[in-house]
């Protein structure tokens, strides 16, 4: 049932959001010269996949977890995209493809070994990674791997259709801080 919801919501979002997607792509061309950012992330069963986002940092910025990134690399448009969470819009394509779900643990980088170990110990990799979830709406980021993995496990153990829609709605209404850079 969750996969069906993922397909329907992502397809709807891509179709209805197409004008916004186009506008942000054009703005991104002027802002950084390359409006899209893609990165290999850890997916379901620890398999790699390519995550797509709108670029929020200058090209050439080090590929590290957001909490370790240099805040001065964020562009003015990027700051707006992060605050509004519009930088996540291209991930609807990842959801449609089946790489991700609308709701699930945020996908980490392969160099985040402590988080990978904690998530593996908690069975988190049995699920598709998601755009939003319990940790995101509560401001828990990847700088606290054990807490994040435990929160992901809790969310997955309680995830049903009602919780799924609750997380999507809470995120759409602006709860959570988005990707924080120190």
C-alpha cells in the first residue's frame, strides 16, 4: 500500500509541480550554472542509488554530510530552497523510480560509517529511504547517529497509512528545519 501511495503522490507532485520545477531549474542555472545536484547515497539493503536535489551550494563544494558542510558555500537561492524544502523536489523522481519512499529514513552517505552501523543494527536498511520522516520533523539530523538510527527504527515500526500521511502533511506545512549547516 505504501509503494502505491509513493507512486501516486510522486507522479502527482511531478505533474502539478512541473511549472515550479522548471522555474527553479532556470533560477538554478543563473545561481550556480548547474541547477541539479546528484550524489550516491545508501539505499534499501545498503545498495547505492543516485539521489537528486536542486543544488543549494556552489559547484565544487566538498561532498560531506550537511552538518559538516561549510555554510559559506550556500548560495542565496540555496538558502531559500533549503528553508522551503524545495531543494527536495527532484527526489520525487527517486520516489517514482522506487529508490526512495515519501516517508522513511533520510539516505546517508557511504562515508557515514557510524550511522550505517547504527542503522544496520536497528534494521533500518530493510526499508526504502525517504524524503521525510519522524527524525526530520523533529529536527534530528545525521550528527547524532545513534539517536537518528533509533528514531528511524521507531518510525518504521509504527509506520502505517495514517502515519505516512501525517509525516507528509507535517513536512508540507513546514515542520522541521530542513538540512542544517553549522
